[in-house]
C-alpha cells in the first residue's frame, strides 16, 4: 500500500448558491486534509492534478483513485435532507466517462477560456435531468494542489422567471423532435470546421438542412452535463453555447444558440475535433 502525495502519487436565484458558500466555509483546514492523506492501491500519473480535466479523467475512470479523492464522510444534500456517507458506503461513480460525449455550457464566448485556467480552485460538475428538471451537482475543491470531491447536491432546476422560452425546455424539445429542430435552425446555418487538406486552417461556410442532419453532433437526449469553471450564469441571457466533448479522445463540437423574437435558434455549428 502506498500513501499518496499529489505531486507524484497515485434563475434569478441560484438554488446552489447557499450550499456553495457552506462548502467554501468548511472548517476542515488544509493541514487536516494533509494529515489524513488517503491510501491508494495504484500509482497514478504525476500529472493527475495539473488541471481539473486531468484530475477528472482519473477520478471518473479509476475506482481506486476516486475513493482516495472523496472527503469522507461526504455530505449528500437532497432537497431539505442531508445524508452523510461513510467510505464503506461509497459506490464507484463513473460520472460521464462512459457516455459518448459530455457537455459544457456557457452564456458568453469569453468564458470558454476558463477551461484552460490552471489556477481555478473550485469546480462544480452537473448532471442536468431534462425531463425531471433536476440537477445533481458535485462540488470539487483544490486543497494543497490536490482535487477532492467534498459534497453532492440534488435540487430542482431553476426556470426562467421572465416568462421567456426556457432554454432547457427548448433543448429537450430540440433534440427529441426533428421537425421542431428543423424549424429552429438559422438559415443559413453557419458552419466552422478544420480544413481537411490543412489541419492548421479553419474553414467558415454554411450548411443546408440536409447537411446539418448528416453532420450534427451526438446530442444527449435525456440529460446534459455541465462543468462550472467559474463562468457566470446570467439570467435573461440571449446566448447559450453548448460544447460537446469526447472523454479523452479529442472530439469537440460546439453549438451556438441565440434568443430572437421569443425563440431560441441554433445560429452556428462548430466542429474542431482533432
């Protein structure tokens, strides 16, 4: 058995705002976590904590590593109820590592750069259940250069309070009804992709309806995921960006939606997969 060290060892009202503050103010100090260094059974790459993406890949795909990076007893909030889960009660959670793609949502393009920020110390990962209109959120904190899962919360998904078409209701309809999907495509639909003859060049063109249905990404129909790197969720936003990413395989598609005339419209499709 090895004792790991992180460097070389193995909508107007956000329903999660209060919980986020509670977690940020936990009294467990960094020294306490260091003094309770987790025991792991396998050696993981020294780069496991270089970025949240590196950590999360190992956390979701390696059962032993995952167990070593959960702060037990972990609090699981379900509405008004709180369950404290001990280590022997934890069941391996592959998160979305077994899904064909996962998604990250943004309200503006500038925030997309936050994914590359290695200084971030707090990240939340969501499962968004579209039909149930619920969100299961995992709270990760970086302590002494190591990432840990510190809490889980399941709450109702907030609705647009301004009487507008709710984006998640729209998206659920969009991905499950091809006729509705066709109605909500901008004409022409902008398309950005890598030049097949020169991978260092970007092509900007348009797609017709038939081409969209041929090239569209594998859109998740029952639920979405989201990774909060610090991007703001802006009530009343007129833009939604959904990144579709492969889990460690270089797949990268992005859909750009805009709110016009009381409706959400798909304006641009981007395929920059490796």
